[in-house]
């Protein structure tokens, strides 16, 4: 059954710009599961499952809608024959899932996905793992990113980080005139799977690195790579070349943008802009922004290509590294046409969505 909570205004079920919104309470777990399918114009929708805490289930549903639309843009801009969708499993704030609850939630998710008739395929995302996807796979075939021991391709974190790094190099070159990481001043906000991989690679190549995370235990990583640690609320005020959002979305609020002291922003976090107007605000301040849905597409490229009929690690790596070329193309288009990098990236994605026959 699909429903639309009151706090999703101003949308109504009639004008919601998505093909499908399914909100169910898992019969085993009792958890609210929201699956949003934004578009299948280019093919089966692909997007991960996020397990996260919110103040209300309506906020979780709204997040699934935003993330699903972002996946449509991401998959299209990456040149994949995939539509966009996303799942969010709502966990009330303060509640920690037990192993049994998590297992039952994954079974419930599998049933919900199966009921969509193949329009949507899920994978791991924030708060889920390849092992979770193996549980989902016991209820539906429309899942990817399973552990290699279970015949899958594993988690896509390394590919996501590789794509972000390619985009980071292109952003660094555009903002500073050089692709040399050594000596560049970089702040990484968020040390999850992808953020940690980025931090370690940047440190190994000689970046002057500042890092932070909401989890104070991550301080150990900062010590291990010789990075400076700051508190999360101070990260955006660190003066440098690049600010790298690698945690949850919405970090680029008006206040944060006004307080940034960097030349460019590039990172793996989804939905970095708290408001669409943030793209204009960044441009007005002369801060270059690499659109997140382009930069962080390495993981979905990996999942799509390596889960296909003829997987090739070499071809997949080449496609992931081409993210840097796409970022460069977007920067050039934005400058030439006098538009924001967000508009340039959206136009790239929409061109594919308008011509699916040529995909």
C-alpha cells in the first residue's frame, strides 16, 4: 500500500514526480520501509537501501524520495541504462537495531522489492552491508552487491572512492591549476567507508589533511594517517583548497556556504546542498562545486557493470575513472554558458533521459 504522510507537503499523490512510492510496515520487523522509484525510463531502477534514524517516519519517506530522484540523475549522468530508486528503512532516534531486528528488516525489504515486479533493484548503502543484501536475496532476485562468498561482487565502497578521487583531481586542477595532491590542503568531513578510503589515499599522496567524524573513535584514523583532527562543526571553517563532504547530506546550508574558506567543494556525500539555491550561492562566492551525483557514481557503475552478463574489472575501472572527465566537462559547460555546475550536470543527465533509445 502506498501512502503519503502529511509532512511531505506540498506534494500530493497526484503530482509526486515519481513512478512509484511504496511505504509498508514490515510484517516481521515492524519497521517502516519506504521504497521510492523515481524513473525507469532508461531501465530498471537501481539504488541502495539506507537504514537511518529520523525524527519521524515521514522524514524517512521524504528522504527516500529525494534520494531516488538523485539516483535517476546519477545513473543517467554516468551513462548507465538504469533508472533511479532508493529505499529508506526508518529507525526511530535513540533506537539501536538488534541483530534479529536487522535480519527481519532485510527479509521484509526483500518481500517489498519482490512485490514491485522487477522495476527496482537494491544494494547496500549507508547503514547496510553486503551481508544484509545476502539476506534480502533470500526473498528476491532484484538485489546486487552481495558478498563474494555468496556469489556477489561485494560492497562498492572502493569503486565509489576511486570515482570520487578522479573527480577530486579534476576539481583540484580547475580550482588551483594543478592535479598534484601533495601539499594541497584538504578537509574530509565524515570517515565512513568511502571517507576513510579517501583520507588514507590523500594522506599517502602528501595532502595536508584535516579530518573529522561524528564518531570520536575515528580519531584513531586521523592519528594513523597523520591528519589534523577538528570537531565536525568546525570542519567547514578550515582554510584550504578542498572541502570534502563524506557523511550525510544537507551539509551545505546557507550558513556553511557563507563560512567556507576553500576554493572548491567535492565529495561523496549525497544531497550535499541543503537548498537548490546553494549552487548559486557557492558560485557567487567563487567556490567551485562538483555535483555530488556525478562525483559519487563509482559505486553504482561498479554494481551495474560487475553484476552484468560479461563483467570486466578492467572495463569497470576505466568507466569509474571517466568520472573525472565528466566533471571537467561539467565545469567547462557551466563556465561557457554562464550557468551553475548543478544546472550543467542536470542538463547532461536530462539529455540522456530525453533520448533513451540512444542510451
